[in-house]
């Protein structure tokens, strides 16, 4: 199953690491550590192989991909020997990267993006193209009447207003080009009534949102533990320090607010109440792609005895995210091939703020994911709707 992976934000850290990793796996130069779809419980014939993946994408930036890859190697995010071994493969992907679509109205820009996607699919004789948003986090957009339904949206996009934020305009173009869509970011993406209805109308699946790679991943394991032992979590405070492009974007209070909201949801929904405390994100340029999270949890046990737990997470964000981007592209392609439509709650395992009928517990998400994948492999699923 030849599958295009179209990355919005294709020259960013997560995208570049995904591309280098995908090319290295295809060439047999690296093992699949971190790729969930290579575990025995998920591996199987329904998923496109790494050799089946063809990369392309949009970005506002113009830095050559090989330079971005070298910079990530210098920063210790990807091994330099892999970047050095893949010059032709990286140059071939460079040919498939396009500038952010231009046009007078947002309808014109969407049409230009659709052209980019359809010509990519045709040029490489791809069975399908999965669009994955790994672009910079956006602030939450202001409501607009065009967000209500597909007709209102189509009409509004031809006018002078900025109706959709960029992530949603890319999602709209993905749908018009018959591409399933994955949102790895906390941005709005497909989460507007008009776009959800359009995905249903056009019979396309989508997944999101906001990749779960660090502090929230640990929270989604620990919070169910406190809940299952009937321990009362009194407070849960987290401090995240990160650099890199994502850190710089999150220095903007509006983008930061979107991310913090996405990170806190797991506690309220897993515990059934919201403990005191919050999550803070601070930009520290020096840290580059390496993130530190400190969490302090205070909780009460039998007869109210107070206790505390602390953890520190030192993660390389892009190295944690990139294998999941490859996993999501493979799983969403298989779901599309099987005829799934609408949000894919079974992929909630990968996200901080899962779409569809969410459970935040990693263990429950794992059970749903493995069952879903088993059905995809068995070809018994037959493609039922998941529009919620
Ligand atoms: N790394 C992780 O662990 C992780 C986890 C969850 C979510 N994310 C999200 O993934 C996204 C990417 O993270 P990153 O570290 O690669 O960031 P980055 O800043 O390195 O890359 C973002 C890229 O998007 C491009 N871009 C910005 N606006 C664009 C537009 N309108 N059209 C096309 N391209 C555009 C930028 O030029 C840049 O190349 C962020 O939104 C981040 O919040 C990352």
C-alpha cells in the first residue's frame, strides 16, 4: 500500500526527525525502537511498510531539509551517521516540499494546497496520502459563522475574512483532496463543526489531537493508579522547561494557553475531579529539543494520611514524537483503506486530548488500540462509521 505522508510544518524538528527516521528504517540503517506499530501486538499486513511511505509537505520556512537534519544531528536529536548516509534520499524528499500555499482568499489558498496534494499522489502513484499536522502551535481562533457547517464555510472562504486558522485550512484542503488527516498539535485543525461534517460527507477518517510524548504520557499512567487505589490526589503541579522551535512558539501566551489546556485535561477526566495546581511551560533556549518536566503530586491515603510523589522527566521531544508520527500515518492509512469515517477514538493512545469517545488512561487506550489493529489485520472490520 503505497502511502504518502504529507507533513504540514515539514521543515520543523518533529517532521525532519520523522523523515530521517522513516528513510533510515526503509534503508535498514536503524531499528524501530519507539515505533508502537512494530510491537508484536500491532504489527501486521494491514499497515503500510516503512518502504511504502513517501514523504512530502508544506512549510513557511525555506531552510533546506538536509541543513535541518544536520542541525538536529549536531543537537544530538538524530545520529549524524544517519544524516550522512542518506543524502540522496533527503534530496528526493526536498523535491516534494512546497511553500505554504498562496492566494488572495482562503478558498484560493485551499485550492493551491489541494493541487499540491493531488499532484503528489499522482506523481508517486500513491494509494492514499495521510496529511499530518506537525506545524507550530496556534492560538485558539475567534469564532466565525463559517465554522458552523460546510456550506457556510465554503461561502465564507471566498470572502476577505481569515475564517480559518492555518491548521484548519490545511485540514479543509486535506479533506477536499480526499486525504485522511492527523493532528499531532494542540491547534484547532479539524475540530470545527463544519470540518467534522465535511469529513463525514466525504467519508474520510481523522485522528488527533496533540501527541502524548512526555509529562502527559506519565500522567496518563499515574492518574489511573491513584484513582484505582482510591487515593485522593490533593494537588498536581507540573513545570515544563523546553527550548527548540516548539518552545519558542509556546513563549507566546496564546499558544501556551492552548497547550496547557490540552495537558491538564487528563487529570480531571481520569480522577473525576480537578486537584489543585496547574501546568506551566517555560521557554529555555539552551535546552533545544530536550525537555525537562518536574511534577509534584500530593495525595491522601487511609484516614487522610498525607503523602507526596515527585518525578522528573528528561525527554528528547522530537525523538519521542517522530516514531509516533510514523505510527499514526500507518494506522490512519489502514483505517482509511478499511473504510473508517470520522474521528478515530481507537488512536487515543497517541494523544493528550483524544478525539471521539475519550478515555485518558493509557492502559485502556492500549486495549482499544490493539483490538482495533487486530480487526484491521483480520480485515473483518468492514469499515463502520465513527462519526461522533
Ligand atoms: N515534540 C513533541 O514531543 C510534541 C508533542 C506533542 C505535540 N507537538 C507539536 O508538534 C508541533 C511541531 O513541533 P516542532 O518541535 O517540530 O516545532 P518546530 O517549531 O520545530 O516546527 C514547526 C514548523 O512548522 C512550520 N510552520 C509554521 N507555520 C506554518 C504554516 N502556516 N504552514 C506551514 N508550516 C508552518 C515552521 O516553519 C516550522 O518549520 C508543535 O505544534 C508541537 O506543539 C510536539
